[in-house]
C-alpha cells in the first residue's frame, strides 16, 4: 500500500489540497441548502406538512395573522412556492451569482423567522430537564435552523463576493 509522507509535501501541494477541500465545502453548502429548500418547499404542498407547521405559525407573533387571511392549506401552498423559488435561486449559483445572492438573503430571512419560533412555540424546552434541555419536537427540530441561517448568510456572502470579483 502506498504511503504519503506529508513531511515531503511542498507548500503548493498542501495549498492545492486545502483549496480543493474548500471548494468541495462551498459546493456542499450551496447544494445542501438548495436541496433543503426544494424538499421542504415541495412538502409544503401536502396537507401533512401544511398541518404540521400550523402550530409553529399560530404561536408566532410574526406569522399568526396569516391564518386570518388564508387557510392552513393555502398558506402551505404559498410558503411552498416561496421555498421552492428560494431553492432554485440558490441552485442558480452555477450560472448566476446574483440570483444566488438573492436566494441566500431570502433564505436567511426565512431562518430568522423560524429561529424566532424557539422563543414563541410552546414545548421547546423539555420541562423535566429545564433550560437548556430541548424537546425533540419542536425544540431540537427548530435548533437546526441556526446552522441553516449561518449557511444562508454564507451563500449570500459568497455569491456577492463572486459578483464583486467579476467586476
């Protein structure tokens, strides 16, 4: 079996490996975030998902009013359309950093809202554990949105950087 001796590597060898890992990571963040939006958005068109988010929406000071205007199913359809569009904008990074920057910014807004559900949704903290013990649902389910918010900000910033670098 071949053995690679890192002590014999040149700075340019190491930099090439680091650059490749970085490039794969950037691509993974874009692809992963696009898939999350496309998949979650697609699910919002189902009664199952529209009903599942109703408790989160109803307890949110930012969104509770929407059910006075549209039904749970119609809101799911509207939200699904928005989320699929965000996923497509993020995926458009291949051809349009501008579109992806918009997608990243809209994704960040989405996750600011959903992260706020940590403060407004009953049952986030598991009473038998007290704070900071999060329930599995909705607590831990919502906590992942902090990482998705960070990924969204990264996507927006990386896309804007690509736009600036082109000029």
